[in-house]
C-alpha cells in the first residue's frame, strides 16, 4: 500500500456510545491483518488540552510519552493497539483556534478576513493529515468527538466533507455510530433516532458508508434492512454492536460482523484474509474464565465517576487476567475515611491503591488508608499523589514528624517531605507546565520493583509538580523506606518501597498509562500477584 487511507468515526443520537472503543477495536482488527494503523481524536471543546479539566468533566487526563495531556480515548487506542500515541493524536478546537490566531497575528493572512471556512477547516484538515505525512501508517482512524448536530462539531464535519474530495472517495471511509434504543412499553427496537442522525450528516454533506448500531438486543435482519434502506447504505454495512461484559470483546464481535472487511472494501484495499487475533483471544478467555477473585480498594476523591481512574482500572484488569484472577475494584471516597472508620472502610480488601490527585480535598483519608495498609500488611500501591501520601504517612508515624506534609497542601509545615520541584518554582501558568511525559528511572537491583521489571533502566510517564524532598532521604532509608528508583539525571526519587512489608510500593510516575492488553504493566502484575497471595 502506498497511500495512507483515512477512516472517520462520527457519533450520533447521544454521547457515550463508545466511539473510542469502536475506533480502537477497528484499529486492532486492521492491525491484526498486518496494516500499520494509528488513531487520533478531535475534541470540539475550547480548552487547548484536557490538562486543565477536572476529571469530573471528561474523566481521566491521559498522558502520552511525549508529554501531551490528552483525552482518555487515547488510552484505549494504546491499550488496544499496543502502540504509542503522541501530541499529534489529540487535537482540540482550542488548539486549532490557537494556531489560526497565532498565524493571524504573525500576518500570515494579511489583508484577509479570517473565517471558520476556510481558515479553521483548513487547520483541522492540516492536523488530520499530519500523521499521514510521516508515511508510517497504512490507515489512520480519526475519531470526531461530540455528537453530530452539536454546534461545536460543525467545523469538523465540514472538514471531513472537504477531505473526502481532497483525498478521494476511495481513500476515505466514514463510520457513523448510533443507538438503537429498546422501548420496553412496546417491546420494540427503534431505528428512528438512527435515521434522524444520518439525516443530520446528510444535511452537512456527508453520506456515511458504514453504520455501527449500539443495541442491548440482537438486531433482526428486518431492522438491518430498514436502516440500510432509509440511510442509503448496503446491508453488509449495517453493523451491530451489542452490549458485552467487557470492552475487550468488542474487537471479536466487530470481526464477526465483518467491520474490518467492510472497511477494507470501502477503502479499496486488497483484501487480506489472514488475521492474527490469537493473543487477543487468549487474553479475553483468561479474563472471562478467571479461577479466583481479589478485592481491591481504590482510594480517591473522584470516585463518583469511574472514568476518572480509567487507566488504573484497565491496568488492574490486564494484570488480573495474567494472574488468572478476577479483580473486583471498589472505589472508596477518601473524604469519607477517618481514623474512626478506616478499619471498617478497608476491611476485607486484598490490596489497596491510593490514586493520583491534586489539592488537599480528601488528603487525610488517603493518608489513613496508607497507614492501614502499612500496619495491616495489605499490599499497597501508591500512584503519584498516592506515593506522596505514603511518604507523608511514614514521616508522621515512623519518623515522628507530626506536621509532615506536602507543600502543595500547606506551607506552614516544618517538615516539607514533599516539595515543589526546583524547575517548577518560577512557573505561573497552569496549562501544560507540569513535569509531563516519559522520563528515565534507574532501579536498585535488590528491590522488589527490579524483580518485577527485570531490568535496571526503565522509562515511565509523569504528571506532577511536587516531588520527594531529598533532604529527608537518609532518614527515610535508615527507618526502612527505600528509594528503589531514581531519575539518573535529576536525582529525583521516582519509586519508594518498604522491603519489610509484603508489597508496599509508591511511584511518582503513572504506570497505568503504559499497560496494554498484550503487554500488561509489570508493577500491576506484581501487585495483583501479591493481592492473590494475600487472599490465600
Ligand atoms: N498533586 C501532586 C503533584 O503535583 C500529584 C499529582 C498526581 O497525582 N498526578 O505533584
């Protein structure tokens, strides 16, 4: 294949239909047929990136190795395709406008009125085709965020309409994902929302090639025919996406529905028959036939929305499958945990994860959770703020510094065991200014983390401003907390562990960003193994 082909995925009827999972599943199938694939997401909001958003808004902020703060769908892309994405894989309206306005100020459009069409749409098209210019990819899937009909999605839909002409119809495919609701009262599946949603696309000049219909019940041939007839697609292009117990089954279902073959035909790609889904099938089989169960408490403050901890939950799932264990995760609100309730709150869990986070809301509850895990010898995994809580707990209860704290939370402590990084001290802007992306870390050879990774030099992704204060390192190590991973350039402590405890590890980085189905993360594997052992 010489020319890069483009697949666009739009969504209709309602949000949260799972465009990200459908895009990732299609990507996985095409990749399993030997194509080189990547996926990008276009988000119609005005924030330049989701780094400044509260997790309650759109769920977790996912960080790529090159340090981009991105939409959580990029996590799905990486987990499904086992590839690395980058800044170029996530574009927001804010970023588009920012570049256009910068160009305008520079005088690039001198004399012209700058308008949505063509200037904004040209910038969208430039961004969409950017990854294709590398020549690395046979197929690029572009997920358009939002729902068709939204005012803010319009420039994206228009850009896709134009791109069909620029790139040629045989080089583009448009998949539209909709919902076929089931009405209990009449006992019927309804296609009207799909018809309307396709009409909206048609009004904007786009005829979708393939319709993927989310449904809770099997679609009959009659329903598929009806949709095909009203929406101008052939019957094979009406694809059912029925609810399943795990997102990891979706690629297999999409293969049964021939989504990949239909896309290949649409893109005029020589059909490739061989498809290697064996490792994927094995994973799903293990996931669904786990022999045992472990109960994990995830202590955080955004627990009302599971998407806030998406990558952690998925990493636990990957590690569970590898350990033949079903991982039951309960998200516990750290604001509810107090010294009076902690014994009851955390009783019965085989492992405790203290989550990343920002600000002081719920911080004390997290510290009590750490203390409980340490004293009761429950496997403990602290991630980013979770590590920082473990450090504070140790300083308060083992070193006896009752006022020990992070200077993120207070500036009146005499024991700032977690402090602002040197390079952060002059930073005043909030967006994109944390320590972000992949950094090297050297492991101590006798450590538990070294045993898990089985190598000395690792690279992990970061997203934080504060760090362990090295002034206290000697004291910590003299009392049994070991800095098991250090950044070789900056000397920052990246991992703390307590060798005297069955499994007590905190990482300043976010291992959850790099766990994939085919390569589950070594620390999550080791943590779940410890939880399985703890469960007996
Ligand atoms: N708020 C902490 C810091 O900056 C931890 C961040 C996190 O957990 N991602 O440094």
